[in-house]
């Protein structure tokens, strides 16, 4: 089964063996995870904003791998979203979110350099 909210670059079969997922599949899973977490965060922000930030950062990474200008532009927006959400979370829970905020900022910097 594919773990949409987890590692979007691999999938796990029923025996727990990791298998490669193609880039289009990983991108589709990343999009779906971001959409699901966006809806969940809309309803229960305290519970799901960290997951939305993670999913947005993952989607930014997958989009940046596509190589076309439209995907890079979308990747930039998703990376900015992740940094913004994590920045808000760091204000109230720095111990829980600073590390992921730093990761998201590195993703944003890398994608910004691609523009």
C-alpha cells in the first residue's frame, strides 16, 4: 500500500518491503496528501497544520523535480506556504517545530535558486 502522508518517494508492499515509486506517482501522492491535510487543517487546525506544512514541503520538493517552469513556480508557492505555516507553529511550540521549519526554509532557498 502507498503511505500518502509518509515517505512519498517509496511505497511499501504488504510484506513491508520498500519499492520505488515513479516520479509521476510520487507527485500525485504528494498532491493528494496536501489536499487531504489542507481540508483536515481547515476543520482542525491545531491537529493538522503541522501535517499540512509537511505535505506542502513534500509537494514543493516533488514539483521542483519536474523541471518545467510551471512546476517550479508552483513549487515555490508550496515551499513558501510550508515556511509560513511552520513559522506560525514555531511561535507557539518552538521545540516541536523549529527543526522542520529549518528544513522548509532550506527547501524554499533551493527552489528560489531554481527560478
